[in-house]
């Protein structure tokens, strides 16, 4: 989809307002400007940024349960705010972004200030292991780590009601099978709307598998 088509999709599918679209426009401008200074996103995706990054992030909000969308979210390895900043702009929910890389951490702070998101978005500039344990309603992670390690690192932020919304590439099925050797729960694989080779893993009640 081109920019106009993505904006139309955001309006019709997610009910995104014109004001919010303008804020997403500003975020896209920030991404493009900062990408000239550091490798925030692959240069090969700059021409398809609205579809490859904005719609790709927004579809996670669409997959979250309606009763959880206004709850507390955490985005692991948020990078340049994909999907965290996009989700915060769309849903205005409290969300914690975790990003250890200094330049990206600094960019996130700049974006939060420029987009007036300080009331809902916080950034943890440290390794995930150092983030204070607390429960979240939704956990997201885009290009963070493989599912078995992700569950091991982040399970302490979940409850039986927490929903995991995890975009994955073509190895999604393989990663899920590996994870299910040690973890059990209710797992669903949904094809991504932005790539024929990608999937999104949604999960509830993720817990360690009991050893027999």
C-alpha cells in the first residue's frame, strides 16, 4: 500500500482520527530525518515506510483484544519506536518502550517530546533483565529475539490474562514449535497484512511447561 492507502486503512479499519494521522505524519518525518544520521530502519524500506513500518506496526493494535487495548503495554527492543510509538499514537494507552541502544534511546525521547506523548509513554534505556518486574496487559516485540528466548526473558511481565502480540518472519512456525517444547499456552499464528512471508504470533496464558 502507498501512503494514501495506508492512511485510508487506518481510518476505516482502526478508526484513526485526522488529528492522529497528522501526528503519525510528524513521526514519519522524524524517522526519515533521523535515518539520515543513524541506521534506524533499512534504507531499502524508506520508499515503502508507510506500509512496511506504519501499517506493519498498527496491525498489532488490531490483533489485541478490545478489552486489553487501553491497558498497560510493553514493547521490547522498541528500536526507533516500531511498533511502540505507532501504537501509542493510535491507542493512547500507557506503554513502556525498552531500548538499550543509546542513540535509539535518545531518538525515542526526542520523538516522545515532539509528539507530546510524555503522559502515556515511558522509555527504559537498559537491558530487559534490568527492567523492574511488573505485570502488563499486552507484550509486543518486533525483531527482538527468537520466541523461546523471548518467553524466558519476558514471562515475568505477564499474567495468565496477558496477551502477547509478536510479529515474526518466515521462521514463525519453526520458532513456535521450538518454544512449545518448554512453554505452553494458547497460541495463534496470523498472516501479516504487510508481507506474504511474515506472521504474527498471538498468545495467552503463556507459562513454563511442566517437566514429567
